C-alpha cells in the first residue's frame, strides 16, 4: 500500500496509537502507524517506558520512524521489576495506564492547539483507553493483531459462559469443540486465544484480556482494524460488522524500520546467499515460546538428521527453566562448523522469509509470523506454543493446506524422527507449494491498487480527514 497511494489533501488530525506491551502487539500496530503517517497524518506512538527502551536499544535509535513520533509512559512497575509476571503486569496496566496516558494527552493538546489528539487507536485488550478517547472528544478505533477468526471467537465468550460451556477460568466444559461457521476450523479444548492450561492463573488473565477485547469490539470502537485480508478470512470477517481488514501489514508495504525488541543478526542473510534455492529450513518460535531442555535437544537432532541446511533462531531465554541453552554433544561442531546450520539470537524475519534460499518455515504459528510466511509463499511446519497459535495451525494445515503439523508423542515431545519425517514430506509436497503460491498472490492483490485492504485503508484515511 505504501508508495502506491497518493497523499490525501486536507485536514489530517493527530492520531495516538497505543499497543499492548508485547512484541506481537507492538510490531503490527507500529507498521500500521507508519503507513498512516506516510499519508501526512500526524501520529504519536505510545509504548511503556520498558518497551520503548527495548525497541530503542534494538534499533540503536530514539529517532522518529518514518514520520511516527515515539513517546512512552510508565506501566506502573519499578524499572527492575519482572515484566514476565503476567498477573502483576496486567494489574499494573489496569490501575495506572489510563492516568499516565491522560497526562500525556493533556500535555500534547496543550502544546499545540492545532494538533490536538483527534483519534486514538488502541489494542483491543486496552479497552479503557478507547473509553478515554470519549473524554477528549476523539474518535476511537480498536486494533487487533490476531486473526479475524480469533476476534469472532472472543465475541462469543459471554455466550459460552452464559450457556455453561465455559467456566470463569476459560476452560471448555460439557462440549469438545466450538465451531462458528463451516468455513472456519473448529476450536478444540485448550485451543482458544486465552488458553494456557499449564497455568490457569495466567489463562484467567488472558481471558480477562479477551473480555476487554469483547467490550472494545461491541461498545468502544468506531471500527476494528485487523491485520488480515478479506479474501483470506471472508467468513470470519463477515461475523464482525465493525471489522476493517487492512493487512497483511508487512515491512515491504510500510517501508518499515526495524520494530523488533531484539538486535537482528543480519549475518544470516549472507549465509543464505550461499545456499541453493528453496533448500533452507527456517526455524523460529517468536519472542515468547519456550522449550524444555529435552525438547530443544530433540529439535536440534531432528534438524541435523534431515540433512538439509537450516537457519535457527535461538533466543537466550528459549529454555523454559531459564538456564543456558545446551545443544547435544558435538552438535555445533558437526552442523555449524560444516555450514549445514546457522544459529542466531534473532533474525530479520521478513527478509529471511523472502530470501530465495528459504524453502520452509518451521513456526510457532503466531499470527504475525503466519501472515509473513504466507506472503512469502512458504510451506509451514507447525509447532504452536499457546493461545491463538493452535487455531492458526488449523488454518494452515486444514483450511489453507499450506503446511503440516509436527505431532507430539505420548510424553508431549516432538521427537527427532517426527521432525525429520515432516521436513522430508513438506519440502516434497507440490500441492502444498501450489497452495502457498496461490495465497501469496491473494495477499499481494489485497494490498495492491484497488485491492480489498488497499480500499479499506483508504476508507480509514478518508474518514480521519473528513471528521
């Protein structure tokens, strides 16, 4: 969309964008914010101090990004507190964020009467921010970084609770699955956006976040801006009348600077340059997923057994006990020294996925990663960790047929032989490759001139200017 739409003339207002403080929420909203700013709309992007500093450290810059002004407020926690404690962070955001944001808006409005905040875009989980917009006479728009199907299911939470099919911890009762339409894969137990069965306290917090999203969708938002495109999820989009699909939001569309919390290791691009076309397995589990020591070892050995070159993103905190990552004995010497494998702390993912040497994406199936892999026409190997990733896996494997599941054994482990087998199958499946190419073409058309997402974005910009 960027570079193809002409700048719109007239009043442009001042937009305030506020993401939930997590990588998978910040990245797509920042991309969308850059897209808005590229059309002459003044936009201030508000992170918490903690996230703002992580982003600045990773990009080595505090400068505005393509016209987006970066600002920050407190999340209410001390600087040295643990932000991985979901309960503590959620409680702090609930009790303090609205007050800090009010102060920021008042300061912005007082600094220039001609550039007062006229519109607030906030993550749907931050429902109280959208309510705050009304106090300042600003328009309010919810932003959801997940699929349209995930949002449609969130809208069903009150009904599921009322019917007795969902308890107050978010666990399904009395039924085995929920299906919204024949075109949308069903959600089985523990596959909902709020599901985290290994820790019901965290699951309850995630359910509360989703209930905030439900309120945002029904009562607070003029439109719900979603990082998807209509042709991909038409049935799910039709279930939410306020939904405005404006994706896929990609770096290539938004002329984006880096929006990662981690320093990207670009040496992997030079390594990819030396590999054959479509030969490399790219492995990444995003910013939150963790593996047990045993599981990490099985994955390492499975990649080695495949005999195919692989690029593996291994965060320093990838193990679930917080210990140092340990590979099988002799593994690094056998695969990395010989050029078969490349391991990095973090990769420039979209550039990697679009590299001609990459032939498969072994992914946790986060929605951002799913769209990025889809837009690169890559076959998937699915390894979901939690939340909406399981339903995204169902989309990939059952609905779109562009990937395969890596199955767990009776002990919950994805073994080396299963990993090797699924790699061999997916790289040789011409039907999967053809389906992936078809979806890439659909994604490209949606953001091209007169495409569905292109027109929806133009509708949004026109609405901002006309109000």
